């Protein structure tokens, strides 16, 4: 009698687990359809979400990636979510994710030379595939930023005021056409 009870209990547990798994798969299928996720990502395995990464070489870099997928081939693909008014990816986004690629590569992972940007707008979600910078280009961007912060490089002339709002070199920038220093020079 006790043996039959345990057999029934095991069968119920297996059926329960199968039901939970089927529910999870159906939920994922609906998410993929709603998101219009690219096929390669929908068939890939999500291995990290909101994961902190770092490296000391080639420079001391760190960050928190949004998602990292592993394709059946073993290649890893980065996905970064952005909330915007338009489905648009900026150079700063590409630099940010390129840094993550360098960090992951330096930690022994085989990472794709491209990433997907999951751009959420009032019109919906769109995945935009973009090529990433090489390690050499990332180092160049990194070194330029450090030189600007240290005051060892001259900022380039901005074409739009919004490009300079958070620039730490505003105070040192004689060429910045939007600066209050420029206005005060003109009035003298």
C-alpha cells in the first residue's frame, strides 16, 4: 500500500513538473512573439541578465551588462535595452557595449562582433543589430576620455548643445560655442 502511494506521488510530481515546464515554455514563446525577438536570440540561451563584469587589462574597465545570450555555436551575443522616443542607437551606446565585449573577451569568452540593442519606444520594441568596435578602437576611446577628464586633450567643437551638457571639460573649452565663457568674451 505504501509503495503504491509513493509511486502515485512520484507520478503526480512528474506531471506537475511537466506542467510547470510547459507553462514556462508557453510564456517564453509569447514573450518572443510580442518582442519580435530576432530568431538567433529566440533560439539562444540566456546565460546572464543584469550581470556585473570587470577586467584590469587592457585597461581597468567594468560595467553591468543587460543580457548575454549563448548561441548553439557557443558564440555569445550581447543585448542592451534602451528606452527612447525613437528607435535609435547612438555611438555612446555602441562604445558602452563594445567595452563589455572587450571585458568578456578578456575573461575568455567568445563574443560576437555585433550586439543587439533592444530599443523600447512608445511605438513598441525593436531589436537593432549593430557592429561593435574592435578592442583597439575601444582602447582609443577609453584613452581619449581619460585624457579629456585629466585636461590633457582638447575637446572637439560640439555641433549641438546637448553633446556638452555633462562634459567635464566645459570649463576648459574655449571653442564651445554654447558656453557662458564664449558669451562673456563676446560682450567684452
